[in-house]
C-alpha cells in the first residue's frame, strides 16, 4: 500500500497540510465573526465621531450682512405674483405688502448647536387691520433648533398693508420664507 501525497503540499509556500475537521470549522467561523464585529464597530465609531464633531463649513458670502431676511413678500398662493391684477370683470385686486417686515432673532438653540444658517417657510393669515395671525411652519431647516418658532414670533410682531379686492380690505393667506445666517 502506497501512501498518497496531498497535492496541496506542492503549492508554493505550503509546508504543512491545511487544517481540517469540525473543530477547526468553528475556529474559522469565530475568526470571521470577530472580523465582522470589528468592522461594524469601526464603522459605528466613525459615524459617531462625524455626527458629534462639527467643523467650519465654507459657504459663499451672503449678499448683505443682516442676520435674517424675508425672502419673498407675502403673496397669496393662488394669486399672481404681481402687486395688482385685473380680473375679468375689470375690478382690481392687490396682494398684501410688508409695512414692517419680520425681524427674527437668531435662535439660541441654533447657536448652541453650532448651526451657521437656517430657514423657515411659513403660511399665515393677514388681517384687515394689518396684523398677521394663525401662522403655521411649513418647512424648517435644520429642524428642532428654533428657526421656525422664532420666525413665527417675529412675524406676529410684523405688519402688512392688507390686500384689496374691489376697493375693500381683505384677509388673505400668505406664504413666505425667512432665511438665517451667522454674521
């Protein structure tokens, strides 16, 4: 009886036969699981560091140095953007115009969070006496640091020239955006 030689021993760098058997299968499986856990742990650590460490963000300079600005004058969503429009009957209508635009303060929570810019999009109801009421935050970015709430507070102190329809003052829904940035 001749002893057969393992052909794997003839491979370059092979000095001993490969490890085989049931026990070694569990050892190999354990090494693979450990390697996988190390990779997942490293990925989690990198994600945690990136989410907690905030570095400076290079943004292009803003056109003016105010802390906040009203981007869009109040215009009812369903009306044209021109200040006055002629209806089919020949009667004119005007949209509300800011007499005293909202001047929100930069939220302290946003400063503590290191946010350098933000925005809030609001929908409000104008009254015939020029005040604004029933504001709703349609969009806020970044969320949860006070941009929307401060925009609502400032808008409630603002004043508009009410819209007109057929010469009479009218209440109207307006939608506008306020943008924030650190000076």
